[in-house]
C-alpha cells in the first residue's frame, strides 16, 4: 500500500471484493485518505479509506475490479477472501 506522497508499506488483505478490501496494518490510517494497493501481479488499485481503527482498515476502490482480474486473484490467493 502507498499513501499520497509516502513510501509503500506492507499490509495484510483479509477480505477482498470487486469494490474494495478490508485489511490490517501497523501504520496509522485515516478516513478519506487516498491510497494505492498493489495486488499480486497487477498494477496498483486506487481507493479511499472508508474506516480505520488501531490495526485495521476498509478501502473502497475508485472503480470496481474487472471480473476476470478478480477471478484470477481469487484463484491464486484464496487467503484474501472470507
């Protein structure tokens, strides 16, 4: 993940959907913050933090993931889905 004007850092994605994701990080996240998440084998996906607490966050993508991209990630990385 990368925030505007910041260096990228690692996050754990626990729940991925076509319209967003839920994850965990030790970095402080802020509601309405613009972020980019690089999913395995794909270009960064841009979104906005919708909620955040001390260790978790929820992101809403600016545009839904294409169905074939979502299916590929679901098959390659099943741990990202609940």
